[in-house]
C-alpha cells in the first residue's frame, strides 16, 4: 500500500511540475529566396525568438516580442521585416520534417 501511495505521489508531482525534457534546437532553414535583406533579417530574428519561447516553455505569441512590435529597420521596411519575422517564427514552431 505504501508503494502505491508513493508512486501516486511521485506521478502527481511530475504532473504538476511538468517534465523538463530538453528541446532540440536546430539551425534555421534558409529564408525564401524572394525575401529582401530586411525580410531575411526579420526571418532570422523571428526564428530565434520562437526557439527562445520553446526553450522557456512559453506559449507562442508573436506580438510579445519587442523586435516584432518595433522593427530595428527604417520605417519603409517595417512590413518586410515583420513578414520575415512571422515566417521565421512559424518555421521554428513547425519544423520541416
């Protein structure tokens, strides 16, 4: 009986605490060839942001990231950067098989 209770307690503690399996990281695949330099910059920033979210067990939310909200590029290129960021972020969340 004590073994059963100990097993249940251990199982419950793992359930509550969550498992700390390491998340494999992989290098980003190349961005789409149609991306200009600003979109490519956003692509790599978005990819890295998603990998950090995964490592920290955060829910994916692209608008949480400062670089997405305030791109580090001149204003005429904000859309290009954000499109690249969004593509890179999604690529990291849904890796190619």
